[in-house]
C-alpha cells in the first residue's frame, strides 16, 4: 500500500464540483499502488453520498455509479484498526484536538508508516504536529 486515504479525497473524485488536481493525482497513484483506509471510511463515504442523494446534489443513477466506481478501487480496509480504537485513536484525538474519526486516519498512517492523503486542513496540521508525512 502506498498511502492512507482520507474520505475527503475520495469524495473529491466523485462529487460534482469537488474535483481538484491534488485529488486527481492521488487517484492515479491509488490505481497503480493501492491505498489503505480505517474501517470508518466506507461509513463516512456512504453517509456523505446519502446526504448528497437526499439533497438532490446527485441523482440515483449517479449514486449507483459512484458506489460501483469506489468499490472497484484497490482500497484495503485495515481491520486491525478496531483494536486501536480505545487506546491509540482516542489518545491521539485527545492529544491533537481531533475527532476520533480524524484520529483513526492518523493512527493508521502511524501504525503502517505511510503518508496520509487528506483535504482536511485540521488533519493536515495534526499530521505536521505528529511528524507524519502528508501527500
């Protein structure tokens, strides 16, 4: 795996008006090298897509196509993350002023010694504090 993928980057690939060169470059890298995500990732993605559908930001056909597109990507879900939820993730969240959801990405990147790809500014700052590479 080449990097830890935050939901913010994946959503930039699929939601109308959210794309940017940074996210596009990461998609190309993902296709070649793969990425890893914490178990919260599919739930985060699913929730944002459902809200977009309910608010008519995307149509049902787009929703179905997005889900299929994301499911085909070489993304590994790190099941070991649940073992670190109360200890590592909670501690990181408290130390760095993050939500536990944000800290789950940081924890995974630290455990796997991988850089983190995110559009979330608070998470980017926390990575700097933790001396973790951000793509």
